[in-house]
C-alpha cells in the first residue's frame, strides 16, 4: 500500500515536471518566433530602376515596407539619409529590398579596362543611346565600327546633302559607363526649353574608345556636328574601303 502511494506521488511529480518543461519550451519557441517575425521598416523597390539612377531620383521608385526581421537582409537600407550623391550600380527589380551594396559612387560605374591600351593611342569618350549600339550592349575589350552621319557638309560636290559612312571600321572599346539622367531632365519647368548639352539621355552609355590622333579628331568632329552609330566589329574584319551613302544612292 505504502509503495503504491509513493509510486503514485512520483508519477504526479514527473507529470508536473514534464508539463513545466513542455510549457517552458513552448514559451521559448513562441518568443523565438515573435522575435523572428518582429517587423522592421525597410526600403523596397516598387518599380524597376535602371543602373546609374541617382539617389536623388530613386525615392519615387521606393516604398517603406514592414518585413519580418528574419527575412530582412543584413545590408537592407531603412532610409537614404547616408546615400546622397550615389547612383544604383545595377538594375533594380520590383519587390527586392534596397541593399547598401546596390548604391555606389558614380565613378565606380566605370567598368575597369580589361585590355591594355596600345601605346600612342588616345582614349575618347562619347555618349551613345542604346539604339545606336548593336544590341544595345558593348563591353571593354570589344571592337566596334563607328558609322558617321552628317546632315550636310560631308560631300564636297554636294555640301547641302546628308551622308553616312563607316568612318572607323574597327576600334577598341576600353571602358563603358552607364550615364545617369541629369536632374534637369525631371524639371517640369524646363520642358520645351533647349537642353542639348545639359541633359544626358536616359539609359545612354558613355563609351570610351582607343584611337590614333586622326581617328580621334574625326570622332570628336562627328560627335559635335553629326551622329554616331556603333556596330560590333570582329577583330578579324578587314578595313574595307569607305562607302559613302547619299540620299540619291540609297536605293541603287
């Protein structure tokens, strides 16, 4: 009888201990879960943003969202207070958290030259819209052909006529930089005003080419007074004699 009583008391004690342990574990798990779900305010991209966008224009494409602490990246930004003067280093996708490493100094957007520039050549940079580059993409180490168009003055016999020519069949690309949009481009007061030379076209690329003095002079001239298109040129392409196209010869 006495032994059964002791056994019963022991069973009750063990049951109580077990209940306390389960309760403690459950409370600890709940506390851990609450800690992981504790909302944190972070900046989230709400619409796609191209690389090279200045921070001053980035706020319109961001929204502050509360996310569970366990899902927030260590480098996620809560505000842009410490990012003045920076630009986006890559294209931002809608829905992603804005990470600190996505913002860099504008100078860091310049792709480092991956090729050795031959001695005696000049490096000249030109601003080119994506549609004027083959496929809209070019990288350091590529060769490009430079097509030049002049609205007039390119032909001695017909100075009033437009003309186009493959002026530089094969030149080396040494660097490419995404050109951010000038703040003036977003100023409604500037709409309709002459802004050429002050505003960088959205999405354009700053392409740097290695040229000899004669080529560099030609490129500077056509960049000032005409238009430039870039083609992808194979390193083995021959330097074919220039063929000039005029309006009257286009369909011949």
